[in-house]
C-alpha cells in the first residue's frame, strides 16, 4: 500500500501493488443526474487514507454531494494526500497540475486537498498552490460541507485542527472501491510512537481508539451486506484500548479481535499494522483460537540493527524482534509475517545494513514493503540526525533487500505447491474472466479456474500446483473433512 517508491516499481512491480494509488472508485458511482452536485476523489498513501476517503464520501453525501469517477464532471475535486516520503508529495503536486487544467476549462470547479499533506503544509498550501480552495486535515472532515459552502462563495478555507477525540465512530463509510467482499474498518486514529523518521504523529495527531461497539456494529452490517472479510485498521492496532464510558470496562486489541471474530464464523478478520513492542501473546492466542482470524501479521522491522533501531526510536532491538518472530511461529507455525523496511537511514553503515539483510532471512517474510530513507521536514531525525547515506548507496542497499525478499517469497510460495487451502473468492483474476482470484488465510493470492454457480464472497478449497514470488495457481477440489 505504501507504494510510491520508484525504485521498487522499476525493480519488481510484483512486490507491491501499484494499482491502488490514485484510485478513484467503482463504476456503480459513475451515474450523474442533471442538477446534482458531484465530487471526485483520488486517494494516495496508506489504507487508512483510503478508508478516510470513504468517510469523506459519507459526509459529503449527507451534504448532497454524490461521487463521480469523471473529474471533468465534478463540481468538487478532492485529493487525499500522503506525506510519508518526498515522492508521495511530488505525486500530489503533479496531480494538482492536472486539476489546474480542468479548473481552467471549467471555472467554478473547486479543488480541495485532504489528508496528511494538508495537515503538514496547512495554510501554506493556499499560497503555494493558487488553484486550491480548501485544505482539510484528517481530523476535520466533518467541517467539509461548511468549508465547501464557503468556497462556493469565494472564501478559501483551511481546517487542520487535530483532535484528541475524533474517531468518526458514528459515520457509515460509503464503500468507494468495493469489490463487495473485503472492506476496511478503521479502529483507531493517530499515533503516539514517535519513530524518528516518521511524519505520521504530526499529520494524524495523538492516538485514540474507537468504540468497540461501533466497530462490531460496522462489521456486522458489512457481513449482512454480503462482505466476508474486514481489515481492522490503525497505525498501531496492538495499542488499541477503549474504555466503555458506562461501565468503565476496557477492551484491548486481543479482546476486540475475539469480539469481531464472533460476528460470524464466515467473516474473516485481518488487521494492520502491528508494532513489535506492543503485540502481545494474548493477540497471538486470539489469532490461534479463532479460525476466522487470518494467520497473517504485518510486523514492520524497519531495520535489523540495534543501533539503527535505537536511532529510529523503535523501542525494541534486534534480539527482541527475533524473539517476537520465534514466538509467532511457535504459537502459529502456519502464520505468514510481512514487514516494512527502510534502507540507508541516517549513519547506517554497510555492516549495519547487513544486519537488515540477515533479519529478512531470519524472519522469512512472505512479503515486504521496502523503501530507501526519505528525510521528512520536522521529524526528530530531520532535526537531530544527518541524512548522510548517499542516494546511490541507499538505492543499492534497497535493491539488495528487494532481491533477497523476492527470492524468499518465491521459495515460500513454491513450498505451498501440493498443499490445499481454504480460499475466499474476491473476484475475477486480472487476466481472465474464466478464473477467480482469492486469498488464503496467510494473505497469499491464489488464481484458479471458476466452477459453475460460484460468486465472489464464496469460500472454496483449492489445491496449489504452481507458484511465482507473488502468486499461487491452483485447481478447486472437494473440501477436506
Ligand atoms: N522514509 C522512508 N520510509 C518511511 N516510512 C515511514 N517514514 C519513512 C521515511 N521518512 C516507511 C516505514 C513505515 C511505512 C509506512 O513507510 O517503513 O512502516
Ligand atoms: Fe501517508 Fe502516513 Fe498519512 Fe498514511 S498516515 S497517508 S502513510 S503519511
């Protein structure tokens, strides 16, 4: 999801799925009735941002704005932005040039910048980008209708207030890029971790957890509508903690997993992102004990070297991380683990980089999102450390990590050949409408021929006969008793 890194796309576009960035949304929203007001939205960055766009769609819907896929037909063009790396911000600037052309052709079209870059640049955006009418941070989306109304009267507006309470718990997201089977549920907002490289604490504010009841209600509603998989989203889901204001009882993440798993045995539960310092044995037991909680953990390591981890303020070291990996495989031998990795962080030596290489080998990740370090203004690293690893070195180290990760993924996938998996059908495969694509509990993508009478959302049993580093290929068999 964090796929704005050109070196990755260039090296192996199978490692990360580029297709989602900038995604607009499904054809069912394309209809525009005369006289209606419409907004167009593009989303960049993490899953949380895509989830936020669905909240924005709901808020604008209440205000009488329907979504359209056609930028030129929109009264309001929105871009939900990401600041995580410089490249992500460059992409947004480029899109603004395109919106500018539309605005010149159709004066009166309003342009709004949402999300992390809006939060980071605030009113400066209005000075730097004359076409922008409104700038709205991640905690201020309820104010959108008011800001849009103001902009219609010619008054540019900014709201980048960061809240300690806002979780949008009562808002029913409009499922914009839905396949009707899988959906995101945002369970918390913000981040208190303060990793030294990361802009998120500044763009998304303090950590707060959403009501467990509203999360379970959303999962239940999705199940009733035919969805069969939900991904619980947060910057650090393991520190989820919600106190029931009536009883003072608290719900932690392990308990929340059990509560959502109880919605229906046919509803798969996934979650992202976990932090190595916070994931508990109780979370691992909840995963093990509920068949419908998927056996897959995204557990970013960032670096395999203890000195670098300390500079990154990750609050764990190499040994702690290895012990976590051991514990996961001990409790769930069939669990898949994925990671985020940064190469060339400030002062990283060749030897320290080799520690990351050996960690990738130790953890046997099924997949990783891999980046070279990009200094972000205002972060602790930018203030206190020197970005002293030359770009070519950062990129060479990244290539090394990507090559190793790809070979591990290829090997792990080859080991699945001959095995049989329960697969949730998500839709047609990219290449053929005669084939389904779906995922195993370990989040591995499987392609297999369709059988009569099946539809997305069905669970089927697939025997694997072939594999690449990114995909498994199989045929359907009778479920094993
Ligand atoms: N430079 C490069 N990668 C970064 N990430 C976060 N901040 C930076 C940065 N400044 C990566 C981390 C994080 C993922 C979302 O993006 O690996 O886990
Ligand atoms: Fe990008 Fe991070 Fe903001 Fe997500 S939270 S949009 S990854 S900066």
